[in-house]
C-alpha cells in the first residue's frame, strides 16, 4: 500500500507554524465556523465538540465514521487529559478544526479554499472513505485505517511539539537512528515525501505497531518499518517504545 503525502502533514507543513506563533502568548478560545468561508460553512453541517476541539463533517459522512474519528482523537489524548492537558491545550491554541469529507472529489471542491482562503483557524481535512474502523469490511480485508495517521499527525504537529519540545527532540533522534541502521525505511513507500515529515511518519508507524494495527495485515506500509508487533517494537526499537509509553495510552480500543 502506497501512502502519498498526507493532507494532514501538508496542512501543517504549509500553515500551522504561523498560527502557533501568532497565538503563543495566551490560550485561544476554541474556533468556530466563523473562521471558514461561507461555502465551507454551508457544506459542513454536522458538528461535534471533542473536548474543546471542533469537528465538522458534510452530511454524507456516516455517524460510524464520525464516531470513530472522535473516539481516536479523545482516546489518544486520554493520558494527557488525566495529567495536565498540555497537549490538548496546545491543539486548541493552534486553532485546529477537523473537517471530514466523504471522498476525494468531495474534498477537491473545497481544497483551494482550505489551503488559501481559511483565516484564523487551522483546518485538518479527513476523507471518510479512508476511515477503516475496527470491524469494518475494509479493515477485515486488510486495509490500514488512514484516519489513524491523520489523528496521530495532528496530535504530534499541533500538540506534542509545542507542549513537550524535549520529547519531540528525542523522537527525532530516535527516528534518525532507526533510519541510519535500516529499521525505518521511508523511501520504500514515501519517496515523494520530504525528510521534514519523517519524524511524524515514524511516530505514526510506531503507534500503529504498538496498538496492533498491523497484525493480520499482509501488506502494510511496503517495508517502511521492520517490525509488526508491540513485542518486536519493544525489543528492537526501545527508544520509540519508551516515548510512546510516556504519552499515549496502553490500549487503543477498550
């Protein structure tokens, strides 16, 4: 399975840094639809509040898909919520807005507006047909849930890097070490993606392995990472394993 440059990473590579810089002095209120264009406001009629982080979707997106993304986002932040909430606070400060579209054509209609016309918040587009929640037909047929990567990358870029810069530096060092000795091979499937993305990719892959999302999948990530189970991750990439255990919950699906 070849995964091209993710929309989530593209959003952050293009635009999240200025938003964070502008709002670093004080926590910002949760954004609303007022930061979007009138056309996006009319299209995104389904609303959810993920403990202060807004999620919007077009009405064609099923409730199962919306529930799955909502669950992933809140579940991956559960340990942060139990502590001081610094990661969630940073995501709010970045004015993140999750936006779910039905498919690529649906998103394409608004893509220019998302990347050029939206002001005052940071939209993260997610495509519903790439959401393969646990037990879905696609998941049962070996598809890896791409929305997991969208959520993980958003939490990393907008949350962890701001809340825990020391942790992020350790992650980058672990990624470089794994790449140097061949454990992590981003060129295998992501040769079109910039090196600046590799740390986020490395974390996402580690989380997928940690939570068992690769087990039972015959074709996953085209050899980007050598290990497929939590036990193999702990034994062969202990630096990444320890970093994950410091921030993320031990169990993804309760």
